[in-house]
């Protein structure tokens, strides 16, 4: 039997080794070659008229052609091409040539000569264009070939004078893709290049076609120029003037391309000086271009407007003077200058008068304007963004908002200026635009401080019915600076109003107030008595601790108090009690405070973030020390090892709770150690010395332990992000141990030999694949279980299953504990279901057979690609479970490593007599095939993976990673 | 010289009573046919006797085009068509055709029933008039007759407002009607392609104004209404014009939706309600937002806005009421005003911003300039504005675009000389021959001279080669030759002289074929040169030059060259 096993095992390995030398598929391909081209040839010969031939070609084009037969097919096609008189068939052949040239692994340089020859004889313009297209494909396939490139460029130059626009288009494309500005290649070999007149200056050839009569050719010329730029060739500044002229072309696609060219030039030569026509002045090129592109924001075509608005955002070198003009629009009424509403608001604010809006005619026009100074056609950048933000199409408005954002980020003074405009956009009719402008304001909020009247406008949006908008606004308020205590009060009032109107916003509002408080401690200080409604003489009634609004106020005050030591003096007694309560229940919102007389009680917690970085360091040190301590355990038999592990696990868990920065790492280590502990327990001496039938119970615990270890290893591998291949190897190592344990247990309980043989085989395979996967990591696994096994490998392969089990058993028990090295950053994926809260006592009633939609709102942290991985599980009381895959659109990404899932799941069930609870939780799906322990290794051998059994490749499963939430439901029987 | 004549019968240096006569390429067109709100006498309607003293207008007008449904653009239409008499086509867009009769009927009611005027058009006349209307679609080119074609462009302003491009041959005029270059809550912005008309006739209501961004105004308005509602007050919004009412409705409706407000909004029944029905139907004429969302919900099917009933005014709690008329001088708005005036919580929105909004759907000075930039006209003509303001804009236009700008008063004719291009058929052979002579590609920027014969026959023009022209017309070809004698002092013999001439010319004219023929002549191209001695003096030779008409240039050059004598 052993011999049999050995043989099979050898077979397995030999097959793996053989794969690279396998010849079979190649042979097969060679066989198909003549048949394919021959079939085509016969078909084409059979074709009596051009329609038939065209049909054959179309059919032919549907199937892929193998690399080997491409050349043959091309010959046949060309042969037929020469004979064919019908244009459409020739056109199709030409396009097929292009398609075939794209075949992977086929080098198309042999096509070039033929195609160029046919070009000379071709009369039809359409076919010519198609042939050039084929050359374009060939050219892009062989971008660096010194032989092909100049020939193609030459051909393109020659055919540029064709009367058909399509031919000229293709020629320009060719030049754009292949032309060189100054061709060092051609200069070296002097001979061939001298015959080509144009190669020296592809740019001037292309720019000649900027004034072609056909707009499509003009566009192609501009695009070719852009192509040159994209290939890294430097475009000359000479074409700037021409490009600017094309900005006023009749055709939108030309204007659009011209905007791009002007932009490219402005980035290449920002500091060059260009004259202003009709005056003697000169300005920087980037300013001139900025002015011209700004002008395009009021173009007739919205595509051009979008293009222009987008482009403006990336012109960061523009002078501030020009930049600020984009927001300037001189108002007048009956020829008298008027101030904008923005200016009026600012003045009103500056004068200290409270904005009443009741003053009659406060927008009355002021001084009379001199008619000569009024400039109606905005020269330069005047008011570009004012127009862009008011545009009819929301695409343009969004582009303008984004551009504003980019420009404002690089210029604080501009950020200040564009504030009013962004705030105005909060009122846009399209939600996307509103949302975008809120995001933008958040991004530039470091530069700005909101005035009271501006804040007022911002806060008005808090009543928006769209949750996204409100949350974006909360996010914005977290980062906002305000100037006065009235602002704080205003913000608080509006947030409370929001809380009242939309109770589901609770968490978001609290979080917002937390930041607001910690940002403006000095502004909160004078408000404290009012906020907490304390009175110097009278005791005020104690507020209700469950009131979310009261909690909100407390969050604001406590966070302000953190950096304002005088504040606690203003607290009343119950405030301190409430602090203690909140510090426990909402520890993420309430910071630790140094409260008078309470130091002792909170000494444990007063690892306060004032010396935060230090404490993180010490915690790290502690973590490392614990791990070191554990590593002293030589092997699993060491006495006292279990206790040490137990304590260490407990320590680590506590550490994870205290230090959120290290929670991931601590958790990871604890779980790992727990695996070891389980393994240790399962391998306890006395268990194994007993006869099998006597220790049935222990056997059960050991089996359970093995199973649990396996599960835990999957959690370790897939729940944590930031793992390096070394940790993955360690995890796999533990998994291998668990599997060995399982194998031993199988051997002991079920003496069925066939089963045992197959599991032994499987195990050996796994060792093999482990070795392959973690070749580079093997040195780190010294002294481990696998290390031992690999030493014994030759013996293992030849021995009987029973013997194998024995070896496994002894090496399992003797192998030492692998030391875990911590990676830099480890994060545990986690999910919290915010909604449903599970607190409701009202069952969700619905008719059986129909569905009820349950709103789910959850935050996910440190989950990569949640769209593919996160699922919702619903567990019914009868044990039924449904797994629902949320739509990709239901995931939002509010911050780095943070996702938000807002979705609906549909529940349905047969009738119940009374309401009961279903459990809802989130699952993280994993599949071991998608886990790449080290991508380089993976890709290295994945080429030969085809031959391996797929069973090994993928283990799929799910890990629950959120606390389950119970929802009360009640399916009623249908009424008849 | 061909010219386009424009005569405003109304709206020349004035706002109201838009009516402009255009004659272009032999066609007469009336643009708009409005009434003047300010008058109740004959000045109310345009003076149609300018067109003809007595009799119907049908013979004098080829078509009438109405730009939009406001009464100052269409109020005189039934009067003109039914009472003065006009049976030709009247063009307007679909929404205008739908809403216009409602307004006309309302106008008739007020004038006849309330003010008791007689000799006014009747309901039947409005109906008859509407039967003559041919509806237009946007960007649809409509052939009025063989030569005259019109095309409508989107103008914003109100639902169905259009700009029209009128074209006869290569001459064209664009009339804008009223338009708006900034979009609002329910309509988009005006747009026209670069059609380069000979004249752009534009309104100029806001010739001297540059407006602030709409957003501030909207925000202020919403904030005030919102605050008042939150206080539990009632808001009365008197509204003026059809169209503006819809904008405010949309604005409030979306705001209510966004902010989740519950307070009722009421709308006084009547005119606007009827019109609103059509707003629901003509979604394609509205702005991007309404067009895109109407699959889910038609924005004009208001959720929060309900029809007003007199009894609601006494209801407790906050509410918003739109009421007509706008001036608070009579009717519903006055009644409600009286009822609510006692309570300080209530807000009456008669302040600037509403008044402002109701007129603001016109292009401001910048908008007008923007339209000019879009259309690139050769001449500009301003109507529908005050003279003083036009003067300013005119100056600006002339300065910035360097084109002529006119602003005729009512009854004053402006004529613009045009330079229409005349299309000529060219024979393919001739074209190919010329192509072969020139470079590989025709250069569109450079005019090129060519030889050919223009044949005008039965209203068609043809350019053919001269041989073909001769053949077609059955004429014989006549050769025209010039001969010329040149006296030359030369002592040599005839043949020597000839040879010397030959070598001389050969050295000078390198690019020409010069032959010395055995029969005693020298040929330069097709010019023949002969030498004969004069009888008296053997030294003075007479040269005979002869060339055909086509070689005139070369021939005269040669003769002048030979007159200078031969080099010794």
C-alpha cells in the first residue's frame, strides 16, 4: 500500500515539474494553422460576388486566429486584396489586416511593406484611410522599431495632401503617434532620413493643418499635437498663437481640442512673455492662456465649457491678480455701479449691524459710472467662475466647483474670496452639485474662517432631507474654523434642530460637536453657564441624561474643557456625574479630563493624549515585551507555558482596548496566541497516552479545537489588513498544524484505510504548496513544525500512513512556538451596524409572501474592496439564513479606510403566530485564491497553475465581523 | 444694391408693443404683433396703416412670426389678422400656440367685460386667428415659400420663447424676441449657433445693467420665507407675470422638498393654473434638471402647492400664498393683504427681490454681448429698450465688435446693404482643368482667378469653358490678333537681324519656348516675329509682331522690349 501511495505521490510531483516542458498545446496549434487559412482561402475563392466575399470576411472576423496562422491568413487576405475590385471588400480586408496585426505574439513588421505597396495603387479614399489605420495599428505595435517608424512617417507625409478628410486624419494620427520632433535616430543613419523631407519637423507639418478647411482635420491635427505631447516630446511655443486662434473656431470639437493645446502650452512655457494685441503691454503666457480659457467658460457648446472649466483648475501658476478676476463681475444698474450681494453682506457684517434684510433699497445703485470704463466683453478672466457656477448644465457647474477647489487649495487668499460662491452653491438645484460644493469647502476649510453670516447660510443646509448632504455638512463643520462665540451658539442651535428633526443623525451630530468643541475651547468657555443652564444662586433641575440634545451639549462642553482647564470650575455636581457616565458609555466622544478631586478614580484612564505619542510608544514596547516573553516557550510541552499564554492573551486584549492605535496589532497577537494555546491544550500528554475508546470526550475537545484553530487562522489571514508575507506564512503554518492535528485525530478514530490514505496525500500536497508559496519565508520558520517536516520529507513520502501519523504527532509536540514578528501597521476590519439599533419594541409587520425592506446603515473600517467582500446575513429564528449581496452603489467612501454601507435588505417569511426576532449581521467573504500572500510569488507560478487541482486553490467562506443586531418582525398571514 | 430694410412699428426705442417689419430679399415679414400696456387708445396697437392704408395685409406680408406668449409680443394678433385682415401664415412655437390664446382671452375679458370697451376683438376672432397659426419646433427649418425659410432657436425667458433665424438666399436676419442668457429654476439659457446673420435684431431691456448672481437672490428669498414660516407666520407673494410665477413655484416646491417642510403653499386659481397645465406638457422646453427628473416625477406636478380657496385665508398656522395681481392694488392679493396686515408675524413679500425677479428673465448687457459673440452678426439692431440705454449699448457694441449698430425709432426705416453671394454652377470639366493648373489642394483662404464664360439663362447661372459656351450658344469663334510694327536700326542683313533677335530674346526670356523657324520667323510661344527691310533705308528694319488676344501680356511686353533696340 505504501508503495502504491509513494508512487502516486511521486506522480503528482513529477507532473508539476513537467509542466513547463509540455509541448502538447503547441502541437495542437500547429495543426490548426493550415486548416484555418485554407478555409478562408476556399471561402474567398468560392465567393462569386463582392457581397458574398464580404459575408465570408465578416464571419471570419468573428473568430480569433491563432498566432501561428496569422501570417498565412494575412498572405491570403493580401492576395485577395489585389484581385478585388469592390471597395467595401477591400476596406474590410484592410481592417482585418489591422485586427490581425494586433494578435498577441505576432510581430507585424512583415505587413508594413505590403500595406505600403498597396497604398500606392489604391484609388478609393476610404480604403486608403483604412489602410493607414492598419499602419497605425502596426506602428503602435512596434513603437521603437527604427526600420518601420521613418517609413510610416514618410508615407503619412506623402498622403497628407489627399483630398479626402479621412486620409488626412489618419496621416495626422500616424504622425502624432510616431513622429519625432528631432529624430536622433534618423540623424545617425543619415541616409534614409535625408530623403524624407518632413521628418525633421513633424510639428510644423502638423501645425500646417491647423488651418485645414475641414474641421475634422483641424481636430485631428490638434489631437496629433497632443499625442506628441503625451509621448513626452516637447511642443514648440510657436504654435501658441495658432492654437489661440482656433479657440474661436466654428466647430466645438476643434475648440475643445484647442483648449487642451493652449493648456498644455501654458504648462510648458508658463513664464514666457507674450504681447497683448492692440497694445504695447506684455504678459506671462500662463496668464494669457488663463484669460483665454476663462473666456471659453461662456462658450456656446457645453462640452467646451466643461473642458475649459476643468482645465482652469489645473493652472496653478497663474498670477493672483488674474485668478481673482475670475470671481469678479462688475455689476451695474442703469449705468451706476452696484455692489454685489456678497459685498453688501460683508459690509453689513463689518459695520456690526445685525443682518435684517429689512432695509429698503439697500441694493440701490451707487455712484454713476463713466461709460468709457465699463468693459462689457470680459477681457481676460473676468467673471469666468461666476458664469461657470451659474451655468445651465450641471456638468459645467461641477467642473467649475472642482476647479475652484484646486485653485483655492494652492492659494489661501483665493480660498477666502471664493468662499461666498461656494456657499451659494449649497443652494443648487441638483444634489450632486450641492454635495460636491460641500466637499470642496471642507477641503479648503483649513484656509478659511467662516463669518457669521456665511455660517448662517451653511447651517441652513442642515435641514436638507438628503442624508448624504447632512452628513457631508457635519463633516465640513468638523473642520471649520469660526470666529466668534455667536457662531458656536448658532452652530449648536442648528445642530440641535437637526437632531430634533432627524434623530437618526445622532452619531454624526455628536461627532461634529466633538470636533467643534475641541477646536474652539476659548469660544465655548463664555457659553458654558448658558449651555449647562447653571445659575449662580439657584439650583437648576438636573437635565435628562437620555436626551440626545443634552448629550450633544455635553459632548461640546467636555471636548472644549479638555484644553481649557478653567472650565470644569463652572460645572455643577450633576455635570460631573454625567461626565463619568458618558466617559464610560461614549468613550469615543468624551475625552478624559483632569477633574479636581477625581484623579485617583481615573488614574487608569488618564493616559491622556497630551502625551499621546509617548504612551503609544510605551504600549508598543509593552506589546513587544509580551511577545518576547511568550517566545521563551521552547515547545508546546514546556510547563507553565499555558499559564503564560493565558496571561499574555489577557494583557493583550486589555491593551487593545486601551490603545486604539494598537488595537489591531494586539488583537492579532492575542488571536494568534489563542490558537497556540488551543493547540497546546489539544496535545496534552495524558490525552494521547490513553487508549482510543477511553478518551472519547477528550477526542471531541481536540477535534473542536482543531476546527476552531482553522477558523481563527482564516480570520487572522483575511480580517486584518497590512499583513506582510511573513505573517501570512506564520498563519498558514498554524493552519498546517491544525490540519496535522485533524489528520492525527482521523487516524485515531476512524481506521478506514482508504480515507486515511487520501487525507495523508492531501496533507502532503499542502506541505508541498506551503513550501512553494513561502519559499522566501522558510528561513524564518526555523525550528517550526514545517521545518521539521521538510527535513523528514523524503521519509514521509515513502512511509505508510500510520507511520506518517506517528511522525506528525511527535513533531507536532516537539516543535517550538514560532515567534510572531509584528508588521508596521495592522488593522482589524470591523463593522458597526448603526441602524437598525435593535432597540425597537415595535415589530415590523408585513404580509407573508410579500417582502419588507429593512434599512441598514453600517460603517466599515479597514475593509479593502467592500463592494466584493461585504455581505449582509439575515438569520431567522427557524435557523434559515439568507445572505444578501449589497449593490456596489450602496457603499460610500467618506474617508480613508472608512466605508459606509447604506442599503436595504428584503425580509420575507411564512406566517408566524407572534412577532419574533431576526438577527442581522455583516459578513466578510473571503476566498483563499484571491489572497495573494506575496503577489510576486503568486504571479510567478500562476502560469503553470492550470495543471493543478482546483480544490487546493480556493477555500471560500465568510467571517462574521459585526455584532449581530436583532430586529423584531411579524409576518402576518395574508387576509383573504 | 440688395438691401435689408427693418422698420419697427412698435418697440423702437421703447418697451412694449413689439412689432417689427423686415423686408429681405423681396420678402416682407412681421416679427411679433404686440400691444402696449401703457395705453388704452389707438396707440395700444401698432399702426398697421403704415403697411397699407386700406385693404387687407395679406398681399403685403409673406408671414408673421410670434416669438413668445407675452401680450406685448402677441396682444395685437387677433386685431391684425381678423379686424385689419391677414390670411397668411402665422408662425409660433407649440407652447406659445397653446398658452397665447389663454392670455388673449384674459386680455379680452378685462378690456371688454371689466372696462366695457366696444369694438374689440371677440373670442371667436381669437379662435379664428389661432387657426392660421403654424407651429414651429426648435431647430426645425421651415420653408415659408421657395425662397424664405425660418428656423427657431431656444430663447429662455418664458416657456416656448424662441429666437428666429430668417433666411432668403444668402441673406439672413435673426430676431431674438425676449431672451435670457442665464438659466433659471425652470428654463435653460438662450442658445444660437454661429449663423452670422446680416442683422441681429436684439431686445435691450437691460442694456445698462449687469446683474448679480441669481443664487444670492434666491437664497435671500428662501431664507426670508423660511424664517417667516418657522415663526408661524403667513407669507403673501404677489406675482406679476406668467412664467415668473412658475419659477417661484418650482423654487419653493424644491425647497420644501429638500427641507422637509410641511406648511401649505397655495396658489390663486385662474390664469396661472391654466398655464401650468401646459408647463407640465412641454417638458422638453424646460431646463436640464426638470427634463432629467421628469421620468420620476414631473416637477410641475406640485406636491406642496395647492389651489387657493378664499376660505383658506382664515386658516390658522403658517402658509404661503401666491396671489395675483402683483401690484396689490386690487383683487385677491388686496383682500388677503387686508386680512393679514394686522399680525406682525406675517410677511408680505413685496420688496425688491420679488419685483426684481419678475422682470429679470431678460438678458443683461453682458448677456447681449455674449449672444453677439455667439451669432457673429454683420450688423446689430436694438429694439425693445429705452433710447438712452440703447445709446450706451450701441457705443459699446460698435467699440468692441466694430460692427454697425442701429436703433431705429418707431416708423423709422433702417436699411442695411448686403453683399449676397450669388451661387453659380460650374461645369465639372472646367473645374478639373483649373484644379490641374493650380496646386494640389485648393486653399480656402485665397481667392483664385480663372478663365471661363458665364452664361445666364432662365434664372440660372452657369460657368463653363469658352469652347463649350460657344458650342452651346451656337456661335463661331473669332480670333482677335494684334499686329504691330517696330522700327529698328540695324545694319545687318534680314536673316542676321532675325538671328540676333532670336539670341537676344533667348537670353532674356529663359522660361519661354523660343523657336527660330526656317521660313524666316521667330516664334515666342505663339507670337510671330518677322523682319523686313524698309525700302528706303537698308539699315532700318521693320519688325512685324503679331499675337492673339490671349497673349496680350506677353505681346505688349515683347513690343516694348524690341522698341528699345537690340544690344550691339
